[in-house]
């Protein structure tokens, strides 16, 4: 081609198309244009439109028809050749190239990868250009504009993906569904062939489900809730190119039973840890009504505690302690106390010691000793008791006596009595003839279902004659029947007060019990001269456990609720199911005792649902659950202090006496398991004792070795120490009993003020006492702390011995000083100035000896520590070789001045010198024994020490 072009140059020059010779410059240019016009006469020609296809990720475009440009100027060089194809459009990813200029063949190709997902089609304009009139491509001509339409061909590069990672559906058992749910997958390819999902498939085998081409899943057989609650199946999808999904989807099908109205999402067992406060019972409960149109619902929640203690968990303190806690007036008399030496009339009864419940089986009764209850109860008094009683056997049951005051002998008159007859509670009160000579009320009858329901109830009978009022569980009841009778004629017959039966002393061959009680009693008390208030009665029978509502403010509108007095029954009512669900979720159990009674408390939730226009539309089954109260941590109460005391006789005889427990400590601990530090070891957990705080309800100080003799000894305690700490006490020859609910520190402070006095201590060898404290009426008892108190007798010096008072023991020697005899006291008091001088000299000698010892220690600092200490002790011994022993010149006047000193001075010195505990006394005695042994081995030195030795023959060991 290049050669061809060069051959045409001479021809053109010969024809006069040259460099412009023979004319001017303008003329040459004009001639060239004329020549070009003569040579390049025609425009290139291409098709008017092209259709192309390009496969994505490829650069070749297949056009139909092919890209070819023709020029009629051919075969004229340049003018008949095609030099370029030009594409008109902005940022098009294509370019056109000339493959053969002579033939005009071209190619359309992509400049960058084509993505069908971004653009499926392209349309643009293309033109062809010839090479012009010469090699410089001047005066070229272009073809007309042709439209090019290119379609991008898709490849299957994307896999189907599911719109959801997992699907879930709920079906009811026993039904065949046309479609349980529909899964859906998509494909990001651009073409219908590859972007459409043509098939779905369940991969999981052996499941009763099928899926169609649209993704609808159905069950192939009826499902059973009992057989399987839930199914999990895997599903995949295929596009029309049979490419499977990149990740399968999980379909969960929950099978629910046939809808039955009832409460859902509650647990049967609820654990309660003591001290947890208020614990929700059903935090997630809700009611299923099976789409019923409910107009209102009433819920009754009942806490059943009738088998716990006396009907529920109450404080198990003694009755007098409970009376004190509730602010009852003083003067209560406990007719069923814990068996003890002072209250032994209950020793033969059947008793549950943990709750102090006395069980009467119809064969037992107890006599109250004379003097416990006054004979005249006056017109005002109160009787209280806990009673559990069932129906009496037989058609015509006999009277069952709870409390009876009858004639002890000769006659069989009942002065006052409390008994049960045919499930009626009857109180009998016969006035004496001298008090009233008229027909007056005598029997008061109450008919209550609770008397024979075999449940615990609290009864209080307030008597303000002639009015008698019964309180049962805090509610007031008036007698339905009152019968009158004549007063009892006066007599001198003694009366017998009994519990559990009535004493029949007359009209029988042999006095005996009659009208036995069948049931259980507890806390039977009588208070002469006073009546209890409603507030105290409510406090005494209050339960420490019950139902509660967390956050009453958040119950919601339209919720009505009501508690019974003991908070064991809660009734709620509303017309909105959502509000009722939230209200029941806030119902909780609470037990305010620090040491609650462990065990099960049954719960029952009953429901009554009403629908629009109907009385009762659906029946909701009851919820039966239980609260498990766990065992509380049991405390270990420990009493610690000095267990042996010596005091001088004068202190026993003084007005204040001897303080018995000045340093007594009450500590309560519990064992807490501690995990080992290294978790890899299998060593058992170690127990760590931690201190805890709680109350006490009594501390007893018992006298051991025989009761106190009130003629010469007693235990004393200021009542102000008790009252300011809200405690009470009883004092007897057997000991001292402090009672009342109070902290351990309060009991400590009171015990610190217990004093023992003895007016004749010379005859006293030793007195022993025992202290024992309790919480919850003996449920948790302390150790038995024993104390021995002895009289510190005087130590007298023999007349043959001459005690030199000028020799003073070094101040660093710890010794127990014993009292001197009267002559020694006289001599020392005569020459106080000489003694002072000797003391000063001794101190100076001590300083000198200590300085020498320090010097010796510094020299021997390389020796062992043990040798150094031995050297120090050796250097600290007295070097008394230079001392001059001066005999008291007043010794010759010893006999004259013997009786001038009084006993009071001697007692004061004894009291100042000796005030130590048993441990200090024993240590001092051991030191004296060792010194005595040393004196036997050291010759003259031992003789000098002998003059300083006391005559301790009268000291007790």
C-alpha cells in the first residue's frame, strides 16, 4: 500500500498538481483543493443500523451486519481507503478499530469489562472516515451516521440467596396445611435465565414436609405435639441455570397443641432464699384465651401455709417476748410455758419443742400450781391462745376443756372455764356470791366454722364484765348466746386451775381429770386486771410471710385488687388481658423472718373468665405451684469471757457486790464455704467463719451447786439497765433470767451489770454460775459458759519472820502483791522517808545494771540470739553485794502498835493490790513456785530472797 502511494506522486506532479510552481501561494492552495476534490469525490458508506451482542466479562462485540465501510473512490489511494470509525457518545465503554483500510473492515470492542448487572444494553452513533486526499489525511470525508444497538449477554456468575437467614412458623397439631410458610430466594444475575429461581428443595430427609417451585412449604401428614414439639428443616434453591444457593436456609416449624385456655410460661417450683425480700412468683406468666372475646377476668391467688407452724410462718419467740414486742401491757401469765425447773407442770405433756405446741390426745391434763394465777381475776382480764381443733367424735360429744378453775376437793363447782362443745366455743364465768347477789350472765357461746376446721387460729377473749368479746384472727365476734346464772355461794374450798382437762375434786370416789381436750394449744396466757387493744391483738397473730405486689403504681388502669388480713389470699380483677398478665407477673412472695421455717408453701391461682353477652365463656385450669423456702444459715452463738474470779471479802459485802461478767462477749458466727485459690486443684473447700448479727430472746444465769441462800447472798441488777434496753427479768434463788427480744449487744450490756453479793463471805469457798443464751425460744442456743467466783483470803506473815520493807522489788519484775500483816503496815507507815530514799537508790542501781547489760550485749553481738538473751537476763539480776540492809528500828515497838491499824485500811490495801483474773493468779502462783525452787539451789542469795517471800499458806489454789 505504501508503495502504491509513492507511485502516484509522479503522476500527480505530471498532471500539474504540484508544489505550486507557476503561481502564487494562494493559487497553489486553491489548486490543491481542486485536485483533492477531483480525487476524493465520494463519502464512505456504512449500514444505517447495527445490532451487536457482547458477553459480559468479554471485549468482543459481535455485530450484525458486520462493521464494513465502502468508498466509491476506491481504488484511488487515500480517497478510496477507510482510516477510522468514530463513536459518538459520552463515556461509552466501546471503541471501533479499522482492521483493513482498503476493504473498510472494522471491529467494535469493549475498552473495559462489561457487567450485565450494571447495564444490559447500549445504543450509540458510529461514523466511518476515509483517508482524505493524501498521506496527511487532509480533505477526508465521513459517512452518514449509523445507529449501533448492543445487548450484553449474561453469564451465570451469581448463586441464589435467601431473603431471610431463617424462617419460623407455628402450626397446630392435627391439621393439614396447604401452605405453612413461603421461603423466597433471589439471584443477582441480570438475565431471566439466570436471575429467576426455578426450583426449591428440602435437603433434610425423613421429615413430613414438601415444598413447591414457588417456595411454599406444606406438611404431608398431620403433626402431633406429643410426638415432636419442633421440626428443623434445611431448604435450598436453584436458579434456571441449575446453580444451587450459596447457603441453605433453616426453617423451624413449632407444633403447638390444640388451643386450650390456660396460663402459660410459669414454673411449678419457686425457690426462696431467706433474706431475699420480695420474690416474684410468675414473672413471665400469661393467659391463653384461644382468641376468645373476653370481657373481664377475676384471678384469685392463694398461699397455703396452714401446715407451717401455727397456720403460717410466725415468730417463734416465747409468748412473753412476743407480748413485749407488740407493746402489750405487763402482767401476762403463761399457762403453757416451756418445761423447766420453775415451770414443771407442762413436763408431762406432748410438745413440739421447735414451736412450743402442746398436743392433747384426750388423756392428759396439767395442774397449774397455786400462786401462779391470782384467785380473783377482777372484772377485767384477757385470755389468749392459739388453738387447732377438729370435729369431736360421736353424735353427742362431751365438753372439751381448754382452761378450767374448779373446786380442788369436796365439791365440783366450776368458777371459770373455757371449753369447746359441739364445735362451739363457750366461756363460763361464775361470780362469787359476795360480789353480786343477782342473776347475772355466766355462759357466753360462739358458733364459728373455724373452731372445727383443723386449722390454727388465734383467739383472744376480752372480759369487761358483764361484756365478753371474742377476737379470732383479729376479727371481732359477739356471742350468739348468753345464759345467766346465780352467783356461787361462798366457801373455804381451795380451787384448782387446770389446762387440757377439768379437775373433778368432789362428787367422785377419787379426784381425777375429766372433760379432756382433743387438739393442739399454744401460747395460752391470762392477764388479770387488763384487756388487750385491737392493735396488740393484730400484732400477736400477724404472719411474717405472705403475698405481696411489686410496684403497686405500675399495675395499670382498671385493675382492682384485695388482700385478706393475713395476706395469704389476693384477688385481682380487670377487663384487659394484657393488664391482668402484667399484674399477675408482679405478685410475689415475702418472708420477713431472719430465720424462716424451711419447707414447702403451696400456691394456687384460680381464674374466672367472662365473655361478652355470656356469664362464663371459657374454663381456665388452676395453676398449682409451690414455694420452696430454703434452710437459713444456722448461727453458732458463743459466750466468751473470764471463767474464774477472785475478789476480796470486802467486795462481796459491799453495797455494789462483785460484778460477775465484766468482760463477757456474745458472738454469733456461721460457717461459709470458701473455694480454693487454685481452681485446678481438687482440694476440698475450706470453711471460713463469718460474724452475723441477730437478736436474742433470753439469757439465763443459773446457780450451780445449790440455790442461793436469801439470808446471806443474792444476785442483783438495776431495773434501769433493763428498762432502757426494753428487756425484762425474773430473779429467784435458782438464778436470774433476762428475757425479751433484743440485740446481742443489749444483752451483753445487761450481763455486764449482774452483781453477786454475800454478807458472810468467810464461809464461802466458791460460787459457780452458768450462763446460756437463746434465739427464737431455744431454736438456736449458745454454749454453756461457766464462771467460778472465790473469796481472796488474806495472806499473813509469821511472827518469827522479819520482813525488811526497805528492799523493794525491781519494777520490771511482774509479781502479785499480797496483803501484809498489821505490824508490817505499822512499821512501813512509821518510816516513809527512809523507804523513799531506798527506792531512789534502787532505781539508780537499776539504771546502772541496765547500762552495763547494754555494754555487754554490744561486745557479744556476734553470738547467737539465744546466748544474747541469756546474757541480758544474767546482767539484769540484782548485784546486791554493795547494799546495806538496815533493820527497821521500829520493830521493837511491834507489839505496842499492832492493834492501832483498822480493818478498813487493810481491806483498802487488799482491794488495791489484788484485782486479777484467774489466769493472772495462776501465773503468779507458778512464778512463786519457780522462785521457791530457785532459792533452794542458790545458797546465800536464796536466803536473802526468803525474807521477801509471803506466807501464802492461806491462799487457795
